[in-house]
C-alpha cells in the first residue's frame, strides 16, 4: 500500500472500524435534526476538563456546529472559574450551574462532557442519558459492578451516544495494532506485559486547594452520591484518587487504559481471573490506595480453559525506571506500542524449532505504520489521541453511529477494574460470575 501522510489520513478516514467518518457541514441537513447546533454542558470543571477535554472539543466545535452553553460544578470556585475560562476561550457567556439537576432543568444542553470524580462517572452518565443527553464520560467508567450494570442498562434503553475516555481507541498507532493483530499476521497472543511507572510524591496531591476549600463552598452530600455518608473531608474531595471508595488509584487511573486494549484487540469482554499484590510502601501521607501494584490477569475464551494468555500489569509511584510500556507477545515476536515496532524479539528460533521438529517462527521487523501504509510518530501524543476521540464522539452524536469506545467498552473495562479492586482488597484470586455479572472472590 502506498504511504500517505498522517495528516491526510486524519482528514479522510475514520479512526476505527464502524466509526463515523468526518461529516462535511453541507451534509448535516441530511441527518434528522442535524441543522441544529448541539449545545454541550460541562459536568465538573476539573483540571482534565480545563487542560485537555475542552481544548480538544474546541478543536472541532466550529466545523461540527457544537457549542458549550453551561458548566455544572458543585464547588462555587470551580463553577466560577469554568464560566470565566469558557467565556475567554469562546467569547460567549456560559452559564454556571450549581448542580446537574439545575443544568438539565434549564433545557440548555443536548449533550454533556463528564469529568468528575472517578466514582461519579457512571452515575452522572445515567443522569445525563435519562435527561435526554448524549455523553462523553471520562474513565474509569465504574468502580462497582452495581454502578456498571445500572449504567449499561440505562444507556442501552435510552439509545444515547456514550463515549468513554479510553482514547487509545482513537489513536492511530493503536488502530494499526488492532488491524495487525486481527489480521492473524501477528499470531495468537501468548502474553502481554504492561507497566506505568512514575516517581511523583505529589501525584494526585493538591495541598493548596485542600487548604483553600471550605465545606460551605461545596455540596458535600451531592458529592457522595451513593457512597456511604461520612463527615466532611476536604482531602477526599480534592485528592479523591488517594482514597477508596472514591477511587482505586493506580488501577482506575492508569491500568484501565492499557487493559482496555486487551479487550479491543481480542474481543474478550473481561479477564477470567486476576490476582494482585502491592501496598503502600513509601508515600505514607494519609492516603489509603496503593503506591505500588502488580496484577496478573488470565484471559481467554470463557468456554475453553485450554486456550488463553497472561497479562502482567505493574505500576509504581516510587521509581520511574521502565516508564510506560505496552508489549504484546506471540510465538513469532513482539509488538511494542511504546516504539510502534513489530520485531522478531523472542520469536521461535531455527535452532530451537529444529530440536522439536518444528519450523522457525520469527516475525519480520517493521514499523506499525507499514501495516496500513500510514506514517506514525514513535509516540502518539495523548492530547492528539484525546482530540481524535472527542471528534469521533461529536461525529457520532451527529450520525448516531457507534463511537470508538462505546458503552460496551466502558462496561468491559469496568468489569476488569472491579475484579482488580476486589483482588487488591482481599488478597484472593478473583473470577467473574457470568450469570450474575458480578465479581466472585475465591
């Protein structure tokens, strides 16, 4: 296949099989209601919304006829900052809402971008679709199966367009990897090795905001939603990623991104089992979630235990050696999604094959771009992937086609996440009860 530039590729094709291609403005009128401007509300003016989601949305809003009309936040400071930020970026006044109920009752929104605390995502998604809105929802989608099941059921009943923020599904190099693996040319996956290592004592800490936050400035009861009531705690509002049951920390923030690619590349809905070891070894600053974790997953057909492969995921916040990597292995070699290289590394050598009366099995070395003939940078930028993911959602709101990371993808990564959380908290091997769609602890 003749190579084309990445820029041209982005302009001319969709980012995933089944996703909507870019719809020229002249064709909007052919879609029911597509001449109407899509009014979008921001649910939670978080750092993620400020520095990534909103800028990515604005990259495409003019061409796709979208606009931000409201921002909802239960903390008055963030609500005011959000309205001011959006007016500065768009030149149009944006209404600040005290809570989501007020925003939906106003009739000002057709769709929402949800960027709230981890444990709130699924519940806020349910609220959005029940109020007639499509939704872009940050990950992790749900950290309890109760929330995951309720959200899956409600989204399917309402038939709203929901995209979850696992943006690898809109990144060009990952799309190319998916194509390569599904073509059969890589061979069966025999293992995957994933890491996410940092050395950041301040990761997810916001001491200055904690000090500034007063209980009277925020709606604490609304914040808790369906979690057990506990007295006001500003750390658990600002630094929620450090505390269960508001977040699982490492698994929800980082593991979800990488384990989602396993589901995508293989079509498997969730692990067959998971075990976890880890702990809080260094950053003893009052947090409860682990600073170091290793999870081992067994994946394969649910009805054939003799087939499958292992995924080892490890992450630490205490030493950054090894960085972020994502390696897939077959009997013929390695797919490295940090370098976007396919290599014969680890493949079956001629010497070893002959000793067993077999044939050598070693992949040819190539860039992942050679699979589709589209040039790819060695490291696809996170913001670029998020921009394409946001664009895909906006296009699907117009076309009503399935987005790249739809509600099924959201539910599946939630299953893997809930299994991991259970293994963390119990120290036991965790499986999945398929009949009841529930985590099972051995």
